[in-house]
């Protein structure tokens, strides 16, 4: 009877040991899964920020091109406005009987110079706006490149299934390692038996 009790006690002790090892392995597996999930979330967030930065760079470049187009249209509009003003001045001066020498010619020249100055100012303003947009695009592209470079190589293609599989395999490996350390695994049999 003592032998039976001793055997039962050893069996219960062994079961407790196996149960403890299984709980430790399960805990290690949960921690590995959580760590893998956090890493996946971080890489996904970084990829999202990278995409946002690249999109913002593209929008900034589009805005720069739009500023240049608007500037060219406004510059041309200003030149047409100046040409109309010159024609109007010329008609008034001719209606007054001026010979278009001296001061009337100076008036026409001044109108042309001021009109051209306005046209060039419009071009300069459009160029400045386009330059600012291109600087912003370059900054966003640099940000996207930095984010891409800061991602670990294993996160290049986030795959949550792979992380879960790694976690499960890691947990099983941990369980066997703990069982082996506590001598809970059966001894290997010779192949000839």
C-alpha cells in the first residue's frame, strides 16, 4: 500500500511538474505573441506614416505645379491688361490731338514699364509659392525615406499570420525545453529494440 501511495504521490508530483511546465510554456507563448503583435502594429503604423508622407509629398509637388500654372496665367493676364491700358492711353492722346512725342510717349513708356513690373512680380510670387511647395515635398519625401529606413528588415511585409505561427512554434519549443530540463521526457529507445 505504501508503494502504491508513493507511486501515486510521484504521479501527482510529476503531473504538477508537467502542468507547471505547460503553464510556463503557455505564459511564454502568450508573451511572445504579444511581443510579435506589438512589433507588427509598430511596423504597420510606420508603413502608414510612410505612405502619408509620400502622399503629402505628391500633393505638395502638384501644388507647386499648380502655382506655376496659375502664375503663368496671371502673368499673361497682367500683360494683356497693360496692353489694353496702353491702347486706351494711345487712343485718348490721339483724340486730344497729341503728336505722341515727349510727355505722351513717356506716359506710354511708364505704363508699359509698370505693367511689365506687375507681370514679373506675379511670376516671382508664383515661383516663390512653387519653391515653398517643392521644399515641403522634399521634406515629406525625406520623412518617408527615414521612416522606411527605420523599419527593421523583417517588417518589410507585415504578415500577422507569420508572427502567430512563430509564436506558436516558439511556445512549443519552450515547452519541450522546460520538460527536458526537468527530465520529464521519456528516455530515447535504442533503434534495435
